[in-house]
C-alpha cells in the first residue's frame, strides 16, 4: 500500500487579525468622521435602526453627509477665532500628544469617541417608556404625569448627582434627560444621559 504523507495544517502567524466585519465597520466610521456628521443626526439614525449600529452606519452613508452643518459645528467647537483659547477637544488632544502644534485631532481619536457615544446611545429603551408620539398629537400635563408614575422607584435611584443631593444622602430619586452626560463633555462630545436612552419617547414628550 502506498504511504500517504500527513497533511500539514497551515497556522497563521497573525492571531490578532481583525475580522472582515470589524474592518468594514471601522472603514464606515472613518468615512462618517471625515464627513463630519453632527452627533444628533447619528443618534437619530441609531434610534431609527433600533440600536443596530451597522444598520445606522449604512443608512447614514447612503443618505450622505450634511458637510456644511458639520463644519459649522466643528468650527464652533474649535473656537478658531479666539486666540489663546482652545476647546476641550484640542486641549485633550494636545495633552495626549495627538495635536502638538496646530490643534488637529487624530482621526483615530474621533473614531473612538464616535463608537463610544454610539454604543452608549444604542441601548434598549425601557419597557416603562412612554408610547411613541403620533403626528399632530397634543401632549398634556396629565399624560406626562401618568408616564412618570408608571416608572418604578428603582429606576429613579440616582447616585451620581452628588452636587444636588442633600448633605449625607448618597442616593436620590431623580432623572436627568438630554445631552448632558459629563463623561462626554470632558472631550468636547456631548453624551446622552442614561435616562435619555432609557426613556426616549418620554423625553420627546417633555420637549414637545
């Protein structure tokens, strides 16, 4: 009988190879950062896509960017007309060595914060959220109060707003809605608060 040589299984030396899906996602995010999409538009696309980041990226890229609007937002954040004054984005970038001279922010940094804010906002809404608003619907104070009463006490618990809690009290019952999460402000990117993505329909009703 003829002897058959054992087949050698080729092993890849690059164990840290990025999956094709991740590479595709990174390229999409890089394109969005280059097109300077306003953060509010990104979050609306995420919500319309049900929190699916890939679907939101595809939709935004298909629609195209509002570059003029993005440039206005970017220019105001950079404070180009104020000599000697730098924005939080410029300051943090310079401290980390990304922008030693002209204040340009590294594209990788922009992609990182885009993913951070997108992931934060793409959380699933609470089952206690208000019903979606219908076209032409009038929002009454009574309906808002009913929506607030429907939320269980445990979701009102807040341990982070120590600046508004009475002395000696570690936990208060309150909610903060809007783009005001301080974790994003230190880098110049406004982040939605936890209550914003838990109760998006309720937040819209309050704003209405």
